[in-house]
C-alpha cells in the first residue's frame, strides 16, 4: 500500500517473545501494565483497507470467519 492509506481492523492478536498472547478488540481494553514493545507475531482482524495504490505480492489469500 502506498500514498494515503487507511486500514480498518476490529481486533489485534499478538504474541510476545516470551510467549504471552494478547488480544485487543473493541470490547477488550489493553492490559493495565501495558504491552511489551517487541511483538513476535501479530494477526489483525481486517475489516477493510483503502489506499492510493494497493498491490498484493502474496497470492495465497483466504477468508475466514
């Protein structure tokens, strides 16, 4: 994505280097002690995206519920 970009997500799930998992969503506030700055793996619950230019290099895409 390039140019003016907006990505809309409804959730974020992340794993830290020490194995702790965090899920943040509209109904799930972040933990009171914060989140470690280094996230090993992040998964976004993508709702939609818009940009001046969008190109996909990974053609192995799938939808899931």
